[in-house]
C-alpha cells in the first residue's frame, strides 16, 4: 500500500510529519490519559526491559501479591524478589534496582509517590528519574510523557527500527541519540508526541517487524528508504 507523496524529495522533517499523519490515520488518534499510577508506571517500565507485556504484568502482580506493599518490596529478601519477578528477563539485576529505587523514593518522599515530578521542569524531572538505579532514558521519557505530559519522546526498539528504515534517522543513530533527533523534528506537544510514539510502536509490532517487514500492509512504502532498496525482498 502506498500513499501519495510529492515528486520533489521530502525533507526529513516533512517525511517525519507525513509518516506521523499516515500512521495516525491507520491506528487512530489517541487521547492523553494515564494508563497507570506513576509509581506503577515507573516500576513496570523497569520490569519491561526485553520482556513481553504479559510477562511484565505477571512479574508486577506476583511481586505485589507476595510482598503486599512497597515497603514489603523494599524489605524483601533479594532471592525471594528475584523469584517473584522471574517472568521478567534479567530478574537478578532488576530486583536489585527495584529494591534500591523503592527504598530511595520512600526515604526521600516518605511514601511511594512520584507525583511531585508533575510540578518540576522537564529537565529536572528527567535528571531525577535518571539518577535512580536501573532507570535509563527510555524509562524516564515514558514516565514523563505518559503520566505527566512532559514534552519528551520515548524511543524503544520499534520506534527506533521504523524511523531508521524510513530514513528519518540513519542506521548508525543509536536509540539514545534518536530521542533528541526525533524530538527536534516534532512539535513539543504532549498529544503529538504520545501519538507518534504509540503509532510507531504499534507499526513496528504489527507491520514493520524485525526481520522481513510486511510492506504490503504499510502506507509508507513510497517514502521509505528500506523499501526502495529492498523492494524485491518485500514483495
């Protein structure tokens, strides 16, 4: 499936916006609205690294069922916490980081609540989150965009792969650098950024998959660098 693009070469910014609009038409515009409590968002996202959503949810549920509260998780014997979150990949490392993060939040805030980030500047909120053990750029941007509507753009493996194949970023652009590059190409509006992230994420899951993408289902082939080079493979 191909859309109609002008014959004149598109700028990267034009390609980014056209891709965003077409994917929004395909998947539907999403409204702002918290999926989860901010504290849950933070810890669930830490659990989600290299893990399916179903296994992340299972790990989070079993952790709370077993230890009952954030204080219980903080005080849990490490081997027992590792066992509770074992459906998540790398549970040994994640358990250590979760215990440290929860302990620090409880010590600093007096409760398991990170709502205070809403009133901080984006830069300060990002710095605070990334100072937490086990919290990287993707986790911090997800929490800040989804829960507090800060003008940041999470780049996971799907967003990274789709934007690389389109030629919006180069194949040498790391996911970390892509956070800044892609953000600079878009309006600094939370709703736009949320839709961009979700639609590129879904597209990477369903159509522009790892390995051989399903280009016959894609509305972006006429502006996609990968398709132009690999057309015979994709058809």
